[in-house]
C-alpha cells in the first residue's frame, strides 16, 4: 500500500509539472493526500504541495493574503481543504451516489464509511518526527503488525518545536511564554511557526478540515502516513500521534464528540526511490488540488505569495479559503455565520472544535511538551473581502 501511495503522489506531481522548468521548482520535498474509495480502489491524488520555507516576518499580512507556512505537508493540507470545499459546494443530498458525504446524527455531514485519506511525505516531517540518528536501535516490527510502538528515549523527544524563519530545521519551543505580537514581529522579532510534526499531531486530534469547515462537517482524519526517507517507526509514531497517549488514555477520553485521538497506519516506501538530493533548497513551493484541474500554482515561500512580479494572492491563502467558506455558508443559508464580523470570529464560533483545541493545548503543557505558539491575533482579524 505504501508504495502505491508514493507512486500515485510522484506520478501526479510529475504529470502536473512536466511543462514547468524544474529549476523553478527547487528540490522536491513532496507531500500529497490520496483518497481511496474502498479497499479495491488504488487511489486518487486529491492534493499536493512541495516546499520547505516559511514566510518572513515583514511579509505577514493583516488581510489574510500571505501563506505563512510553505512546507510541503502544510501546503498539501491547505489544498486538501480546497478539495473539501469543492466537494461540499457540489454536494446534493438528493444524489447520494455522487457525494463523499453522508449526514451524521447531529445533522452535520461526515465522510462516507469506506472513503479514506492517506498522506505521503517524501521525507520525515520536520520537528519531532526527524529527531533521531540513523543508528537508532529500533526493534524490527513483525510482519502484519500495524500497532504503534512509539520510542521515548530521552526528555527532548516529544517536545514541541518551531521552524526557523528564513532557514531550515527546527528549534524547541522555549519554556517561557512568548506571545508573538504584531509590532514585535514588524520590529524584527523572529516569526515562529510550529513544526510539521507538531501540525500533523494536531491533525490527528482535530482533523484535517480546520475550524471553519467543522461548522459543516465532522473531523476528517488520515488513515495512513507514508514516508519516503528518514523513516523510523518508533519516532514517527511518537511524533504524529502517540505522544498524546504517553500517559494512558486520559487525554483521548476527555475529547468532545466527534473528536478522537487518531492513530493512522504508518509505513515507508520499499521500492519507489527518487534519489535523495542534498544541498540548499529553493524558496519555491508548488500547490495543487483536484478542484484546480491541471493548473499548478507556484509560490515564493519566503513571501507567501504567487512567485512572479505581481506577487498575487495565493488560492490557498486564508482570505481565499475564507471566501470559499462564505460561499458554502450562502449555499446552506447559514446567515448566522455570514453575519460574523471576521475570519477569527467565524473560527471561534466552532464550539466543539475550539473546545477540543483548548484541551489539546492544555494536554501539551501538562505533559511538558511546551506551549503551542500562535501567530499574532491581528493576523486573523480580517473581514471578508466583500465587506471591506
């Protein structure tokens, strides 16, 4: 299965970017999400992203116009959200065969049973999932054993880490409570962005759909995670899910319906080898969603805008995803949500999502993994573009 997921991801990327000069694409750290409709379905790539840069502090936008994190995994998830919006905007309960969704007991929609989503990443996610050396003594897992065997070898493992502005690699979240401020960042304070391992951990608690979509759908969880390089079962299992159950089931039991601690199947590619490239990576980041046809978009990761002289606003920017949200509200006659003053208000109104998120942040602190560092509040307080 893991080889099939990797093959689909690379095939999709290669066919979409065949006409783009590869010098513009930079070194590929590729991430993709594959949808399978049942066990017999080989799978369809529904979103993908490349890149490993974050926006520079001075490029942050008060209008939701920059993409702050252009790491491949994060971009592929933003494109997956575009895919979910396109499916929800097409959703017609009168023709159930043509939709991914079925109605849940609380009248929101949920993904139909049998439809699963699978994440491929060409190398270990930055942060906790990449914190091991090649000599790590990992017990061999028995054939057919899909349970997780997380490794906790030292105190540093499991800790939250942030990406470094304009660089590669991650650093631990200091124990001091730094609250990033807009003016601090404008005056040169470094912008801190949570590592990909930490964000995948969060998706395994809160789902891939985010706060806005949780007004309409139940959380969407990954069924598997496949890595190309730097795979260590014990370290990946710890990083993406098992560090939340280090102290038993208490955290999981406290989560509100319909949230859960998700443990995806994890594994590595055995045959599909796209040679590992070393050296400095490019700033560019490619994004694509099944909703976009054959059109890829290339961003400058340090600016968070479309690469080119005009620095256009990306289709995966907050403002554009928020506009899709408002279209969905209109389609579903959700005047209550359309009346919200800003993007941050609409997110805050997703009560069970926010409750689960608060429990997640608290549990991270209680387990001494550190505080989740958020972007300045001003960055999320923009209005919808029509209301300005």
